[in-house]
């Protein structure tokens, strides 16, 4: 397999290797086809690209810097750690990149109403933000458990004019919020665009989200070359649905750079209370695509657990399933406790409070750095900031 | 499946039951009761944890059945037991993942052996269906596809080309669940579908009242009643078989 093929993927049916596809009710079929056509046209349209780039700069605050985390590196002992500062994006996470791209597409398609699901609330806040900016109606579905643990983001969404609709079915977290968003879409598909928040869902969502998030990796690659004169040895990112990871990975596909995705091990992979879809799941179909999935022997989707709401999801984007099987990326996991330690260490040693999601990437990077040589470089995607997580952290250990 | 009815140009009444609702042991008896009360085919829903084309009612019945431990193997046994009691066509309706987990080939053969005549898989569009179509065909079970009010002409054509058994015509832009009104826009949709296929055209989603059936009589070949029937079962603590009989005969009085 040539590496170039990775970047171009998926094929015409939306398949990354065998993964992906379009497993959706017929009612949504025409809308998803319309979206694919609109996305293809937008990608070829210089005007669209200009709008996206200009707003990324003036509204989202791009480019975000890369930052050499000296004290964290010292603590880890070994390779030098660099952080890609997506926490400095407007709204506090990488989610704005995708929300902005998709809202521009929705406008092109003439859709006046936007719906979204959210777990940590970062995607919901990003969607509420771009909808406020463009004067569009937005409704965000969120599990009631997540509304409780990420309450600040619920307030923000409402402040921004979004309707936040509680979802109390099933696990009461991201999976069920996604189910409800899809049911809304099935009902209001003629007027409504669904902004999925990660690199999941039916084709063309996974490739579209990757393209909008790839700005992270393109910037980081140029910045590493400019700051250090070389590419990183390893790139590390946390993986919920996989959007921040795919965004930083994709521009490095052709480079001799290790790519490592960090899944949430929750209370441990053997505890059953985790969200490590690739490490502990089997391929299956959920939310429109075929990918690794935490499921029981009967094909029922399992309940998940992670201290971070944004990683608390039983599926994963199909491109990650492919990267895993093709051995182009490695997937590992980090427990709640390890992520919490990294959260505290990054706060104390660097003056940066990371999101609990991103803390998973930091935790693994620190372990890895200790095993690498001192002239190796580990680039970590710091996907978001941790203000939203203070209640959880206080509850877990005390600030 | 509905050759006789089409010859008579009469609307077939199709009843949907969630396997294991309200209790697994009752499912075969409920099938028999529905058939006795005028249902000319029965859809057996195999519960799935994430039924994203379903509204509140079927979400709730599925959750209840799953909590009680109902599996695909149970559904196969229930179908077999139902088949021993009645001759009406039986269809499984479930999402793709439980079928994938069971194994396409193993599932289709087991369904056929249990006396199941067809499969309905709401998250499987024709474009993704090549494998299941082949295994279903080999096992001798029909595979039904959907058309919706939002379908493109190409989508309708694809469903008609892929389907065996019948075409499932979705009456509403939305998820399952009883509705007060039947959208008259379904009638031209049926006409459009008939231009692409000689297969029977069956209407479902939202159907709950006698006047809905009356509106479809002579236009469609069948009508599926699901959530409204399950709602009727849910309303009574008493005998579920009596509820099924009562609801279905109320929906369409025996001739
Ligand atoms: C800061 C942050 N990082 C990561 C994630 C996980 O999502 P993904 O895997 O799509 O990047 C989330 C999701 O809410 C998030 O808020």
C-alpha cells in the first residue's frame, strides 16, 4: 500500500480499506448524497477555502502555536515534549475547526437549522458559537449524565442561543445523544444539517471532518520544521471518535513519523469500564459506519466509561480502524487515574490546564518519552483546555 | 408473499411485535393472536441497543426486552415456536449489527430454518447490501428495502432493484411511532414506486387508526401497524394476547 493512498482515501463508497460506508435509514440517503456533492464542490471552490481560512484566522484564532514543554519533558525524562495548542482556539478546543467548516457548507446548501450531539460539550459550544455568528437556529443533544458533569458548557451553549436537549435514554452519554440527533435529522432532514462532532458517521462525514481538522497537522508540521528544523519522532493524540487525532495525523501520513492514538482505559481494560474501541472492540456498525465497536457477543453496543466525557463513546472513526489494521498508526490506552495525574502535572509544571481528553495523550506521551532518546521529539495534540473539567477533577481528588 | 392478497386487491394488515415484549414466553402466543385477529403477516422485531430509526415506543419495548436478556437466539426460537402455531408469513426486523455479530450466513440459514420468510434491516441501504442480499437469497429468505418521502428517483429505483418480497414505503419523514394523521403524500409515492416494480408495496410508520387503513385500501398492498399495537399492549396489565386481538379487530373489523 502506498502512503499517498492513505491521504486520498476513502474510495467512492466511503470505505477506508473495509471500514466506513454509509449504513443509514433511507430517509437520510438523499441528504447525505447532497452533502457529499456539496462537500466535493466546496473542496474545489477557492472561494470556500478562502472563507474557511479567513474565518479560521480571524474568528477561531488560527494558527495555534506549538509550544516546547520543558518542565513536563524534564519530569518525563527523555524525549522533548511539544504541545500543539488547540486549547487556544476560540471556544477552547479543536472542535471549532470542524464546526466552522460544516456551518459554511450548511449555508451553501441553504439549510437554516443546525443540530449536533455533544459529549464534553466542546463540540456543542463550537456549534452554538458558529450558529450565533451566522444567525442559524441550533439544537444540541446531550446526555443528562454529561450535562451534569460538563455543566459549564451547557450554560455556555444556552448563552449562545442554542437549545440544549437532554437525552436520558440508554447510557445517558454521547452514544445516546448521537442516537437522538440522528432521529431529529430523520424527522427534519429537509431543513436541517447535522454537524457531527467527530470523524464518525456515514460517508462523507469521516473524510469531511478529517479535511476540516487537518489544518491542525498542516500547521504543526510546518511549525515543527520552522522551530526545530525537523519532524517530530512521534505524534500523539487522544481518540474519542478520533477527530483531533485524524486532524493531526493525516498531514504526517507520508513522513517517517510514528502516529499514536490514545484511547480511554477508564478503570482499566479488564474492568469492562472503559471506552477503548480499537483495543477491546470488534468491527461492527453504529451511527452509519463500519468500524471497531464495543459490543457484546450478540451485537448489542456496550455501555462505556471514561472520566472524560469526550472519550466516553463505544465507537471510533473508520479511518482509525483502517490505520490500525494497516499498522500506519498505533493505538494504546490510558486510565482515568493516569489522565488525572497528567492533568495535574501539566497544570503545575507548565501553567496550562488541559482538557481531561487531552490529558490522556499527555499521560501516554510522558511514559513514551522516558523510553525514547533525548534528541527525540514527541508532538502532543493538546486538543482542548480543561476549565470545563474542574468539577470532575474536584470530585475525583481535590484541586 | 402477498400474491393471494394482490389477486384479491385487498390491503394486507401486517402486525409488528418486539420479540420479548412484554415477555419472551408470550411472543409466540401474541403472533398467533395477531394472526387470528386478521394480521396477514407478522414482523418480529429483534431488539437492538441503538434503534436509531425508531421512536419512543419501539425504543422502550426494545430496552425492556434487552434488559430481560433477550438475544438473537431467543428470537430465532420464538419465531420457530410461532411458526408451529400459524401459517402467516413471518419477517424479522432488526438493525445490521446483531446480524453481523451472529454471522450473515448463519443468521439467514437459521431464520429460514425457523420458518422466517423475510428480513427488514432499516440501517442497510441497497448500496451496502450486496453481501446480505446474496446470503439471504441463498438461504431462501426475502430482503425488503425501503423508500421514503425524501427518496430520490434513483433511490427508489435502487430499492426496487434490490428488494425481494415487498417494498417498504415509509409514510412519514421521521422515525417510527403512532401518528394521528396519515400524510396523503404517501399515495403519489406509492404510484411512483409502482412504476419501478411489480413487487407488492407496503406502507408503514405512524399507522394507528382504522381511517389510515381505509385511505390505503386499494392503493397499497399492505399496511404495517407497529407502535400503536405495542402502545395498546403497554396500556393493560391484563392479558396481552387479549389486547392484541382487541386492538387489531378494532383497527379492522372482521368481514
Ligand atoms: C478537548 C477534546 N479533545 C478530544 C475530544 C475527543 O473527540 P475526538 O476524538 O473527535 O477528537 C473531545 C470531545 O469532546 C474534546 O472536547
